């Protein structure tokens, strides 16, 4: 559950012999406590020798540094077995590490509350007693199958409108990461918000026909998602029927999640919606097929090739080439000429081709596996998947702003991306520049 602004938070702390666990919660509009964030960490051999109250102080410092963005603007009620705030501030002979933690926590508004509830603490203690462990290679296949069974479908939608018509773009991703794209021409006058609702409703109807039970809905319209989550009320009389229909369709799923994406991340559905709103479909036609053909040679060179094989006593005449062309579906994720990976991939596929000497020197450090480019790490020889511009922007945003992101610095993001197995040209510089554009980091970051 995302936190509600200007509402106090509750922080539950727990410490075991070899791990610590925390739970950040908040009361919703009906006064029911709901979880916001779970954190758990295994202690180092030195930290395992801390006293019990020092481990609780460490857990408080750890969660404050990780969830600083959530905890800094509001008051936080600390719930644990002992009054940690009083211990850290009033102890006469304070150790060096306690002094460090106390100074770091001075900017937060913390208040101790004696432990009364046990239900929420059980989750934190469970995380502390059961930290993440490595999975044996013998059961990896079983784990993968379980993951696919519980992974929801993903619906990405977007809408576009012009003065007399609109378009709806839909991207559906299955639990096995198979992607299907649709775009619909809306042959009636509508606003942009109406087009957004139409795209969502069409996507939900497709999923219900497929008998999907769990779905994650992603869109770039904060208004639509806030109305569906009942954070905002739908007051526009034009949107009320669409809002009611969307809620009725959502209630037919066993579970659904709403997630907001900025516009620069929602490029696939946006391109489909823009294309649909600009395509002119003749009256009476329900479905139109768009064919994309690829030619490997310019028209002049292709005609010259055909003319060179034309043997006749008559003067040679250039005729239009009737050479069959390969037909492909629209692929927005394909490589373009501006992609830094293109020249390296072409050289690895055809080593005899003439390329720049710099590419020849860089190519031995890369390898192609099933059409994907990987870079060989110099430190440990690991293979790092090379990303393009759109993919790199997405993983940067997920690492810095996503569910597991804690608004880390650019160097830390670059370290995490390497740990996740990603690489692209100029990764460190891009991560540092991306952090500079984060509004939350500029607002709540240290001076």
C-alpha cells in the first residue's frame, strides 16, 4: 500500500541472534493498519556480538537510512520492546556507534510507543528469523514453475485523442513474459481521459475473455489510477459511466494492482495509441491490417542489381524490382541505428564486414546469446546483459524509484545494476545524471 501524505507512520522493530527485521505500517482511511514496507537483513559476524538493545538500535538506524523518503516528512511512532530513543539520548557512557546512529536520527521526528499489538510484530519477527537464503540448483525448476503460477498478468494501457477521433494502445504481458500488443481506432469524439478509460476497459475485457484471475494494471494517467483506487472522486459526468464500468470489470478479478508509470516509461502503449488515433479507417471496415515490409537495399541499388541480370539485345531499361520482401510485425523494441549496440552486433554476426577499428577492438569483450548482447566483466568474468536507451531508462527508474528502490546515489545505483547483471555504455554517468533529475531527492536530500 502506498503511504498517505501527512499521516503518521508506525515502525515495528525486531532483532534476532543473526538478523534484524522491520515493518513500516500506516492506518488507512478506515482506521485499519496496513503494511507499507518490509525490510530484513542478516547481521555480520561483528554485529552478531552486539547486545540485544544495540541490535534494535541498529535496526532503527538501518530502516531510517533505507526509507528516509517515507519517514522524513511525517511523524514516526517507534514500537519495540524497549524505549530506544531514551536509551540512545540519555545513556551517560555512549559508545561510538551509538553516537553515530543518534546524530543520523536527529533529523527524524521519532516517538516511542510501548508494544501493545502483536499481529504486525509477528511479520517482522518472521522476517528476522527467516532471512533470504540461497536456493539449491536441484529445485530451481520447481521454484520457477511456482513463480510463474503466482505471477500476475500485466496490462499496460494508454489513450490518445484528436479533435474528432481517438486511439487506444494496449500491451498485455503474460506470466511467462510473452508480450502482445493491440491498438484500437476510436471512431467517435472523445477527450484524452475518455480515451484512457476506453483503453483500460478494452484491455480488461480481453483479460476476462482469457479467464485471467490476477492482473497488474500500469498506466501513465495519475487521474485514472487515483479514481480507480478511490483516492480521488470521479466528478466529471462524462467519466462517471466509464469509471463505474471499469470498477465493475475490476471486481471480476480475484486480485488486481494499480501502478503508475511516468510517460517516458510508457512508450510502447503511447506509440500504439498515437498510431491508432492517426490511422484513417474507411467507414464500414471493422478491422484493418497494417503490413510492415523491410528492404535491405535502397531503391537505386536494388534496380541496378535487377538490371545487371537482364540480358537482352535491346537497350537495358530499368524496371521496378519485384523481388519478394520479408514481412514483419511491428516491433517497437527493435534496435535502431542510434543504438550503441548495433555496430557491435553486426560485427559479431559478420566478422568479415568492414567496420571501424574501435569496434574491432571492443568486440572481443562482448558475446551474442540468442540475439541478446552480453559484456564480459573484467573483474569476475560474469556476463552482463547490454541494454539500449529505453531499457536502461526503465531499469534506472525501477532501481531508484521502484518498489525496492530507496533513492540511492548514482554510484550505488551503478553498483546495484551490475549486481543485477545489466550494463550499457556510460552507465555511471547516466546514473549520476538520473539522480540529479529526481525531485524527491532534491527536496529531502541532505544539504
